[in-house]
């Protein structure tokens, strides 16, 4: 076995591989004690396997939680990459479902390579509900036996180019896998660090664990007191090791451990028979470590004054800190100090992932305040990684019709069925994929329509939609058809890209269904890109505002205000079309792409007449028109024209009165630019609504703002 490393080695070329046998997504939630009792009864604390249905029930009850890549090996790799700048590669297996994609994207954002992860087409990625209460964690985990790494799956190529390999004794759940990984790491020239994982694993697989240790392939072993105690109890040599440890000075009493208890030194002596070094973690009492062949133990106390919020991931961060010390060639005492500080940083927050602020706290205490201040912000790198993931999904599914709309307008909304039918008909017409934000409400309705039409459907998600909780039900999108973003700007760029045409044969569109602030954010972003000539210059893209029941009349009034004040030129929204019905959307798209016009359909919801139509039609019945036989649009137009005449009279009178008042006071209002816009404001009348459009086609927003109502010229490309 190699001697202890010396101070001064760098980490730039010290690539680390971590073996995550089965990918795991952690759902972390803070709960009150009564809720915890309701969910798990008296089985508080510890970890237990559960069914997928039990997991869903827990998450539905909790409601709010954070979802991140989990698993001991993944946590260690992420901490090494984000906190210490160590090159890390994860090896293992995940599912092809949404949670598998989230697992990989979460690690990639942290700078962990996922190229060596196997993706299983059958089965589900593992998921764990981690419930934290008063600093204590209770875990319920679902693992699909179809999604796991087996002996035959590993090869020496998985560890090629790595100087270090982290393994967890959880690998013992897959027969022969731990020994296989140790052997392959040795063939690749890498040193192995082994974590004993849990006392349950040590107890259940003691024989297999002893065989792996006796094989001599483990460079360093890490365990906590519970695991150490179980190892001693299960070992036939426990008594002899305890006697040998009694002759060795035990410095652990200075750290608060009872001097008459030989547990740490006994466990270390047992492990050092087969490993070059070992460390036993002791929670609030710090840790005890030793090198084989080096006299004495190293005891380091825990970091004082740290309030424990959640212990999830504390042991994994301890391991990452210790490995960083080993990799950089630090003395054993320094390895322990770094490890204890990393563990302390982890218990300060909920979950197993530290933010940039938390890492600054860590580095400020490790190296001084200046070092903490200069820790680089990783947000830009995370956004870049997210964009790459989004572009990969778009490249695989193809560009198409992108739908925006409210997450709140779900089933029961008057727009639900119309949105489904619109997306279905558009997909049938264009033959292109359907893209949405992958959330509930209008996004789900559009996705349902695309699925009915049999086209590819994709979603660029954000972890939380307005007014909703994180989805805990079965995903409605096909496996591998969604990407979840941490940052909202990433999602906006990706959805815009999903509708941008790159070839003349691509048929794409942006369709804005009824929505709120998020939908307006997306709309005005794309309008700005069009205004600046940053989108659709070479290959124009249809943009349609779906104005069902006049939902967007207020928006058109606002744009009219912009036009009247000079903040916007109506010609700048000429490319934007306003449609009142699904047929108008279909007719415009057919004309734009030179396709046969589809057969018209009645504009109904849930198969019946809309309430608004019933009110307008009165006793004449659904769809029969007004009693005098003239189109209702013409009657409405005449009424609006009369109203405009009245407004003009009032406006003229108001202007005359204002002029007379100004003359009487001996002057006029300062500044030029007197406008009817200001006089309307002064009179409290506001801007009149745009004239209704008497047409079977969508109408240009420019024409709506000017009140022309003319059928627009359709520029096919």
C-alpha cells in the first residue's frame, strides 16, 4: 500500500470518479412534528424503502419540496466539483424518465460530468422523500430494480483517466459490484476511497465487506460511529483489536469521548489492517483518523457555534472535504479540519446541496474572509449548462409550434377544451412538434392536443409555476420529453429557440393562449426581439395572440396607448396576428405556409355553446344569430361607431373648455405635443376599445390598433 501523500500536490489533474449504482432524486421538505407523525407514524428518523404510491402520497401531503440529484456518491461528487473545483465524473445508471433527466441536469449544473451514466429505457429513476424536522431527517426511498448498475455493466473504461474513485458500501446491494469496481479502479491506476454507508449495510453485508477490505484495494475508509460500532461487533477479531487499541494512547478523551470506551481506536485498528488510512466521524464531537504505520491518532473537534438545521448530506460533505485534503496531499489533521468544516456547512441548510453563499461561508472560515469573497459565482456556468441541455432536447425533438399560457387555467376553465382542440388541429395542419413550458393549465392542455395529434411533444420546465405546487403526480409528457430549468431566463431563451425557424421547410409558430404575468413576460420578450430584428428576419415565424372571448382586449388597448403616445409604432407589431377563434388561427397558419385550409369547426367548449354566445344570441338559440337577421358583428360595429362620435363631441368640448381656461389665465400649458390622448385622460374617458374585426381571419395587431379591421396581407415564407 502506498505511504501517506505529502503536502503540495495540486488537484487540476486529479480527476475523481464516483459510482452511483442507481441514480436517485431527493425531494427535501421541512415538516412539523404532527405532519411527520401522520406520514411515518412512530418510525421517525432513519431510512426505509417504500413503494412508488407511498412516495407519491407523502409528497402530495407535503406539497412544497426541493428536488435535486441525490445519493451519497452524487452528493460527494457535487461537493467536490462546486466547493473544491475538482474534476468529477459520475458512473452509474439512471432512467430515461423526467427524474432521470433532472438528476443528470442537476449534476451537470454543478460541473459533474454525466457522460458515463447508462440510461435505461425501462423502469423509473429512484426517488427519495427526505423529511426534516427539528434537525432530524426521515427518509422514504423508492428504487426500481430495473434501473441499477450490475457487475457486467462496469468496465475499466468507466474509470479511465481518473486518479481517485469514490465508492459507497451501498454498492453491496448489487451482488459482486463493489469488488468489481475496486478491481477496475486498480486496473485504471486509481486510488479508492470507501464509505461504509450505513450500519444496516455493515450488519447485512459484513462478510462481503470484509472480503473487499481484505482484498487490499481500498486506500482509505470512512465511517461514522454507528457503522464503526457495527463493524466491531460483527468482526471476529473485535476483541483482539480492542486489546491492541488499549496499548495505544487514546487522544479522543480530549475531544470529549469517554476514555474507557475503545470504539474509535478499535474500529480504526481493524480498518488499518487492510487500508492505508481510515477516519471515524463522531457528529458533534468531530472525528478521529489514522494512517497505517504512523504512530498515534489524530482527533479534531467539530466546528463550534453552528446551529443544526438539517443533517441531510452532512456526511457526504465531510467525505468530500476529506477527499479534497487527500487529493491535495494535505496532512491528516488538515484533512480532518477541512472535512469537519464542510460537514458544518452542510448542516446549516436544508438539503444536500450548498448554495454559492454557503460555499463562501465555508471558504471564508477555511482560508480567511478574502478567500470567501473571491469564490467565483457559478450562476453563469449553471445557465450555460442548462441551455446546452435545452438545446439538446430541442435538437432531438425538432422545432415546432410553441404555446404560452396560464398555469392556473386548468380543467374547468372555459378555455381548457378549446386549447386542447386548437393544439390538436394546429399539429395536424403543420405536422410539427408541440412545445410548452411543460407545466399545468394551458401548457398541459396544449400538450394534450399535441399528443392526440400524434406529434412529438416537449416541455421546458421551471421548478415552480405561479399559483401551483411542484407536480407530484405521474408526468403527462412522454419519457425524456422534458427538461427542468433552475433559472427562468434559460427557459425563456429555450422556448423562443424552439419556435425559431432555421430552414424554409420548418413550420413553427408562437401561440399565446390566455395567461397572466408569466405569459406577458414571454410575449413582450418575443415582441421586443421582433421589434429589434433579432427574430424571424430571414425566416419569419407566425405569432398569434389567441383572443378568445376578448381575453386580450385590454392588452390591445394598452398597445394602443403605447402607439398614441409614440412609445410604440403600430407597424412594429404588424407581424403579430390577433385571432378570436380556433378557425381564424388555422386559416392564418394555412395561408402563411401555403397549406390547404382546414374545415371549419364550431367554437364550443365541452361540446356545447359558450356562455357568452348564449347571452349574445338570447332566445334565438345557440348559433342562430340575432333576431333581425343581420350579423351581430355589424350591429356591434355600428354601436361602437356611434360611441366614437359621442366621445369625439365630448373630447372637442373638453378641449375647447381647456383652451378657454388657458386663455383666461393668460397662458397655455407648457410644452408641446397636445394630443387627444391627454384630453381623453383628463376627461376620464380613456382610450376607446379597438373596433371589432368583421373577418374570418386573424387580423394584424397593427390594424387592430388603428381600428381598421381589414383582412391582413399574409406573407408566406
